[in-house]
């Protein structure tokens, strides 16, 4: 039996008489430029960097090809590069020696830890670059969790007390923005109070407000050395990827508690959440194109499976279309070079 049956003759031309031909506005580059709704600029980029101990040292992160852990002197050079490229801000994450890790993440409260050293050095050399530092314990804990644990449970309020101290210490080192990435309840308000009480009324809070328990953080955990240590998963504090309405509740609370800026994380698989958050709150809203998203694009590009530059720029523009005011992305320097025509 055959699937084909005799049909009408196929004409060479159909006279559609269309009033609307959307292709007209796409007919040439000038026309496409004219009707373009969204643009990406260097002002939209935040460059996350990994700080490691040592001198004049850059160590590649295997699962993030093209990204290095950098010693403080190198981080300063990268911050200078960020300034030259017109990237407004960088985000610092530490690779902490396992010997310095303990169950409470004490190193987070060391005013001379890697991120504090880096913040001081950057603020001395390139004060015009915004410095964002996470408030979270996971790069410092021996179990890889973002908080302190008792009987296998991540303790909320005890963790928040530590995050407040961590935030003040980071502000003292020169952090312009504290970015709570831990997903404990009530931490934004507590950090705001703590910063204000310590005289840091001008230090902003960029809250990882809707942060999901995601498999896309894998390479980051390699980069900060927490992946191999992580006991269990983070699902009792990070959000269930199945939930959208809950993200709005998370954001509402953080806004109420005094967040200056809101973040949705991960990025690409959560553009719907980003869009809803921006629409509902009209807050300065950021997306984190996380390590796993970077690894997917860069890994495929390095295998010749897609055009890396095009995929990078398309993915970043998609964040703007979805409503982001900016994007944390490991592509920041490359995208900035491309935008400035020097790549
Ligand atoms: C720490 C933190 C994580 C990321 C940013 N801050 C990892 C995690 O929560 O496990 C992920 C960033 C990335 O994957 O690029 N709480």
C-alpha cells in the first residue's frame, strides 16, 4: 500500500495577495537594524572570575574550556581588561585550598581570604570596576553545602548569621555589591541590616532570588573545588526546577527585604522565569548564564558542532529579549571584544 494519492497539479506560482509580508522588514541589513527590538551592549555584561592562591598563576578549569582560575595579581589584570573593554562589573569566586575548609566554612569569615584580597587589590588598581562577591559558604565548607549542618540538615538561621558577618567582611574589603547565593530564608533582610549597622548603607545587594537546584552548576563546582566534596544535593534550599510561581514569591520577599537587584539562575533554561520576574516587579533583573551553559556552548564549539561566536551572541541577546538588564556570563570578555569589533 502506498501513502501517496493523486493531488491537484502543483502550480509554479501562487498568487497570495498578502497585505502583510513580514519578510519586507528583513530584506536588508539596514532594515533589520532599523526594526531591531533589543540590543546587547558591554554595559549588560558581568564577568565572573575564579580567584586562586599563588603568584602569577593561571590554571585552566577542565570543564570550562577557556576559563582559568587566577591568582590575585592576574585577577587584577583581568579587572583592568574589564575596564578597558567597558565591562561594568566583575563577580569573584574563590578556589579555597581543602586544608582551609571546615564544616562551618570558617574561611568565609577570614578578612584576608582570597576574595577579600582580590577585592582590595582591584579597588586599589581599578576602583571604577564594580566588584560583586557572593555571600554563601559553599566554597569554604568541607561538605560543599552553602550553610552549616546539624543532623544532616542545613540550618537556616545559624547560616544567615554567618552570611551577615561574611557580607560585612567582604564590604570592608571593598565589595561594592553583595550577592547572596545561598537561598536561606530571610538572608537579604539580615544582610541589609548588618551592612547598614556596619556603615555600609551604599553597598548594594544583588540577590540570587530565584536560584534553582540545577545540574548546570557542575563545572562551577569543579572550578571552586566544591563538587567532589558535596554531600547529597542542595534541594532543601535551592528551588525545584518544576516551579515558576514560587520564583515570584522568592523575588517578592527579597524585594521586600531590601534587595537592590534581582537574579534568576540558571539562565537559558529559565528564560520564562526571568521574563515573569521582570514583568511582575520591574526590578533591575539579571540572569546568570551558568557554568554548565557556558560548557555546553563552548564544548560544542570546540568540537566544531556549532559556531561558538554566533551561539554566544545569540544566547546573550536572548537574555535581553526575555527582560534581563544584564547577564553574568563567562563569555563576558569575548562578547565585549566582539561588540567592540576587536575579536
Ligand atoms: C554558590 C554558587 C554556585 C554558583 C554561583 N554561586 C553554585 C551552587 O550553588 O552550587 C553557580 C555558578 C555557575 O554554575 O556558573 N552558592
